[in-house]
């Protein structure tokens, strides 16, 4: 049984801390069975640029961005010692049981099922949450280039600090995650964490204890 689904944000590909995070991910994978869902990052940004420049349809942009997730997944697999790519999340538990970190290349699987709207409101945040729901795994952990969620644009206040807990209602108006994520979390009753990938020790703490510095979005009340 997997312990968590981890989404590695593509924004971390712009940071020198990514290799350190991948090394920590490898160590954590020996102790905790997890599945990694890659973000899109620079690869999805190239699709956004095409969408601005050309009359690109929503569906074409959707699938192009998901192929960008495959590309970032291959990068993560190359940087993470002992990692293995999987194209179907059902294979993830067996891979994790062997002590390897499974990294999902989601395009083929999502093409077959086509479970989510074709919109820029749906990014790897929602895809990771939907993957966790499909595998009946909670929490989904969004590993980004920030300490957590702020509830408003932190650039307005240089002293703004992240929120340790945020409800689904507030999450729906937060800029730090995609617009469809609150719907997925609410529909499937998932717990979500947002932590800083530049501080890999926080991932280790979260997997070991269930708590870490970051923002926790509790599952909706029954």
C-alpha cells in the first residue's frame, strides 16, 4: 500500500536544489512507499507559449502539457537514484515495495481514461490529486518552490508568512494551486499538503511523522 502521492513541482527544475531533493526522495523511498507525479515546469511553459502565439485548442494544449509532465518525469528519474518510471500507477506499489521510487509518466494512462477537464485550470496539482484518489491514497503532497500557501499574493507584503492550515473554501481562491484542485480534494475526501522542495528535510519529516512545516489542507468534514 502506498503511503502518499508526491507531486514534484516543475518550478523546481529552475532551482539548483532539485538534485538534493531527488537524493532525499531516494532515501525516503527506501522507508516509505510513495508514488511521484511530475509537474510540467519548463516543458508545460513551452506549451503555454504556443497557446499564446497560435490558435491552439484547449484539448491540444491539455495533452501537450501532459506530455511535458512525461518529460519532467524522465528528468526526475535520471536524477533520483534507484527510481523507476511507470506508465500505469497500478504498477507503482510493486515498484515501491522493491525499494525503488516509482515516477509516473502519465500521458498514456490519462489518454485512456481522460478523467479531467481540458483546461489550464487543470494542471499537475489536480492530476496528482486525482491519481491519489484513483489509488485510494491520502495525503497528496504538492512539493513546490515555496514554504506553503499564503491565502493571498505574498508579493504584497515582504513579511507575509504561509498559512499552516487552509480550508477548501479559501483554497479555491488561492493562487498557489490550480483552480480545479479544491473540487478534486472535496469530491474524494483527500488530505493535501504543500511543502517546500528546497527544504528536502521537510519531506522526510512529513513522511516519517505526518507533520512538517508547510500548509495542510484537511479533508472535508464528513
